[in-house]
C-alpha cells in the first residue's frame, strides 16, 4: 500500500495514511509523489523507444500491453510468463504452465495471492484483462498463480490464508486488525456446530472487514 510505503521511507511505522490528501498532492515528506509498480515503470523505456501505438497494439482495446504472470511451483512449468492481456486463464494454465506437475489434476487455482480469487476449472475460460475479470468478481491482484491439486487439504489452506492476513495487517484500523484475528478463530472451528450458522457468521465478518477497512488490504 503506497502510503504505508511512504511512512516506512520516512522512518515511521508502516501504516496506511488517511486519504485525502493523496500522495500526488502530499506524499513523501509532504511533497507531491507518484508511487507506482516496478512492472509499470519498466514499460516506460520500451514505450518511449517504440511509441505508444506499438504498445497499444498488444493486448486488447480495454487493456493494452502485457502482464507478467508468476506460475508457482506445482505447475509442470513454473516460472514467470509475460503475456498479452486478453489471454484466457485456461490457456495460461494448460499451455504456458503445462497443467499440474507430473500430470496431477487440479481442483482450482489461486489467482492473485491470498487476496485474489480461487477459480475452479469451470471458471478458467475467462480473458485475463481487468474488465472481463471484474464483471465476474475475479481479482487479478499481483497476477501470481498457485495450483491447488485435488488432493490438497482445503481447510488447512483456508487457515493458512487467514493466519497470513492476520499477521500482515498493519494494525492501523480496528476492522482489519481485530477482524482478521477473529477470522482465524472462526476458521479454526469450521467443523464445530452448525455449518450454515458458521458460514453466515464468517461471511458477515468478511463483509464488515471489507466494507469498513481503511485500505485495500482489508
């Protein structure tokens, strides 16, 4: 989160700042500041050299250019793939990543890390570009792709993600700092009591965290 990064550079706690003012108005040491992703910045020399029209010829009209996708261990061909926006997720998984390692069937893939989306094979026929993903409620996030084999312990995976969120919360706002810890508690007793009641409480908690937190992490 950009304002937490600015705080860290100023030797303060890495917590988000209340906005406005936005960094472009008052950022590092109170001066106008542009914070951007390295992946975005490395495109600039190529665009300057080749021209903006050459860049716009890549990808799709709604999302020109390319995206770097990180294929995690567990695929047949892990690594980083730079592909044009608009490539279907299924093509990325089956052609570029080669499917599961050693032919292992996949129950799903996690797209964009713990804050991204979990997609089963029935959902893989979607173009990897923001508008198409957004219409389906899918988050691209940092575009990392983690395979989830059919043999995976999904409860353990959910608990691991919940613990990650609780540990990574900066503590600036109550909904995220306390809510994430409450989520860990709820996941820890997923098999206890009435499952429908558990699901309602868990869903309500997540909606509260998402709707009231200061930054995109919550």
